[in-house]
C-alpha cells in the first residue's frame, strides 16, 4: 500500500474540463520528438497486433473449419489442437514480455523527450 | 459439510469486512472512492485485475466446459488470456492517460460533449447489468446446490455484501477483496493441479491418455461445444477485442499512478490469470476422468460443479472428512469469487450513474466534492437493490448465456467507440451516438434471435453474434461521423488527446 501522505495528493489526471488553452496542441503534435515516438510505436505495434490476432484467430478458425486437422495425434494421445492451444499461451506471454521490454527501453524515453519539448515550448511562449 | 462450508465462508467474509472497515477510513474524496486515489502498486492492481477476470464463470465454468466438451473448453479459456494483449498493446496506457474514473471519461475527454458521454455511459450500464445478472444467479444456484440455502436468501445476502463493500470502502475495499479472493482462488487451483498431476506421476500425457481411453478421441476434438464453425471465430473475436469494452475491468487502470504501472499490472494479470486458465484444462479433464461426466451433468447440467466435485473426490470422496473439507473450501472460495466480482461490477456501474450521468450530464460538472461522494454511495445502494431485484426475477432461467451477450455487447458497442476516440482524428459526437446505437441494437437483437435464447427455433445461427455485430458497430460509428459533418475544432482536439494519451503529459502524479 502506498503511504498515506502520498495518497492525499490529488492526482493531476486531466479531466474533460481541463483542456489547456495555453498550449497549441496541433503544434505540439507536430514536434519531431512526438513524431518520433508515434512512428516508433506504429512500426512496432502494428505488426505485433496483426501477428497475435492472426495467430489466435487462426487457431479458432482451424477449430471451427478443420476439426480433423486439430484432432490429429501429435504427442501420444495429445492432438494438434491442444498443442496449438498451449502454443497460444506461450505466444501471449512472449508477446507481452517483448512489448514490456520495448516500451521500457524505447517508448518511455521517447515520451519523456516529447513532454520535455512541450514544456520547453511553453516556457518560451 | 454445510456447517464446514459456512464456517470457512464466514471466515472469508470476516476478513473482507475488516478490509472494508480499514478502506472506509481511507475513502473520502471522489478520487479515493472511484480509483483508490490512483496510488496502487503494479502488483496490487495486477492481483486485483486477475481477481476481476477470474470470475466464477472462469473458476467453475472453464473447468466444467473442459470436463464436458474437451478442447472447446480449453480454447475458451486461452481466449480469456489473449484478451489482454490488445488491452496491453493499445488501450490500457492511453486510457490511463486520458480518463479519471469511468470508461465514458475517455470518450467525453475527446468529444467535450455531454451527448457523447451519455451515449457512452449507456454502453457501460447495459454491459454491467448483463454481466451482473448471471453472477447473482450463480450465487443463488451455488448456495442452493451446495448448502441447501434458498435461492432468494443468497441473492439478498450477496446484494447486501457488495453494497457494504462498495458504499463504505469504494475502490480500495473492492481492490483488496479482489486480491484476497485471487490468492484463495490461485492457491486452491494450484493445490488441485499438483494433486491431480501427482496421481498421474506428474505426466500430463498420462492424464490425456486416461481421458481418451475413457471417452474416446472424439472427446478431445473440437466442435463438441460450439457446433457452428463460425461461432469459434466469433467467440475468439469477442474475447480478443471485447474485453477492452468491459468497464469493470478497464476502470482498474485508473487505480495506478501512471501508464508504466498500468502496463506492469497487466503483466501480473497475464501470468497469474493465464496460469490459472491453463490449470482449468487439467482440472477439467481430471474431473471428467475421476468424477465422470454423468455425475457432473447430474449435479448441474451446465457443468459448473465439475471442480467442486473433483475437490471432493481428491479429498477422499463423498462422506469422508477429507472430501468434505476440500468441497467446503472450494465452495467457499467460489462464493467469495462471486461476491468480489459483483462488487467490482457495482462500483463500475455506480460510477457510470453518479460520475457520468448525475455529475457530468445532468449537473454539467457543477457538483461539490462532498456531494459527489455522497451521490456515488447512494447510486451504489440503488445498483445493489436493482441487482437483487433482477437476481430474484431470473430465478429458474438459464442466464449463463448473458455472459456471452455481455461480452458481445462490449465488443460491438464499447470497443469501437473507445478505439476510434483514441485513434481516429475525424471521429465525432454523432459517431459515438451512431456506434453505440448500431452496436447495441445489432448485438442484442442478433443474440436474442440466436440459439442461445431461442434454441432450436433460432432465426440467426450464431450463439455469439460478435463476428457480425462488431463490424456493424464500427460501421455505425463511421456512418455517424460522416453524417455529423466535419468539425475543425473537434479534429484539432484530437492532437491534444493523442499527445496526452501517448505520452502521459498532464497525467504525471
């Protein structure tokens, strides 16, 4: 549990009413540090999302439309279907860990730079 | 047996009431009530998320499905893990960065229009109520089957308990009740797993061999549960994407200080709940092998008692002390599970009523802090009374199908408007209204016409309509957006939303 002193600080998450009129967000969204973050995210996340969706949905499609393939014996009494389900568990865990690694190493520093650039712009104005 | 279960359950109940008392003294502001002050650690939120996601439908249902239908049950269970990949990769962090207490916050933050919030909160309330009814009914059925307590008594009791947790302890109490329950659930699953594996010389292949010898290879093939091949894909889609539209899960991301912690808490969830879902395949097959499908079906046609019966068998069988002790423990954990999940659902629903509807739509945000908390507590009581009334009304009906409907509605109604709010520049208020209207109508109507409700007389052949209703929900949102016309101000606002959502600017604690 977080210590009570910290708990008392009101969190400063934006509310629907707190649009900051002093910042030109269109300009902020155009600054290179932010574009850099977005392109890194798109390049990494789009293929990863396609990969996990195609992987998992293929297993469900095979179960629906190729039941005899899924029922083929692979390891003793265990058939292809159960092995694919096991592989889906592994896939989900590996994708999650890979994402965490990339987010910590690449996205977080890039997001910090974008916020710094935003503050620098504010101070100039 | 009854006395033993009741004693174990009372101990668990006592612990949760102590938690509620402790949490109530720390719950004064709206942020504390809805989001535990946003100060939970990743592990705390991860265990609580796992508690939310390992509902009775998972604990009892997945094992039952694996015991009665073989592979379809295991496919169902793995879907519940894959569900969190989309949330991890695309939704949780932007949600944490742009919302405060409810799912509708994210949409309202983007659109700045009460109409958008109103449309979004309707999706939240419908999904929560549909999810709540089968949980309440589950508590009633379980109490009757295992303890002989009348259905109505346990419904009223569950409703009272959840109102006490939420009205007094808010999100902090709900979270710690979930944590306690997650630990109990995981421990009992691990004990059962190790016990089962020990009987097979720690060789899972031997378990499969035994099951195959007893029931034949068809039992281990797909298609025993979902007869329509498209239903497999539809279920997969609704899990993979619909989970991001379940408000009681998504509001958990507001309880942590930043996006990084939200991310870490999902990793906790994915390993805790994922391992648990994997275990349900083993315990389900073991129940089929040791207890037998006939006896499981005789105890409950839905297979929901497969796991308690397996526990009884492992403890020494019916009538023995060990068997009674095991059965009592698993039954008590199942009750605790239901109470914890209904508490989470109640909190999410009263947030939509108090924060979205009363404070922001009706009063346009002009409500004092103290009043907001009071309104939240009153709406908790209202939601509790409603849940009790609905639970009593559905007695005797098969409501398990409502879980499928809830997640289909979440995938078709809430998911499209969240994704489009976060990622589509032109999306606007009429798009939100179009998405909610079309997504809600198509998923509910198609499900009502399907075999889940009409059985043999179904006019639509899928139990889970997501494969059709989710694209329709997206189409409604896009159509609404174009009909609403372009709005420069709204599109410029997307830059702010995107910047804040992706960087966390302005959401630092």
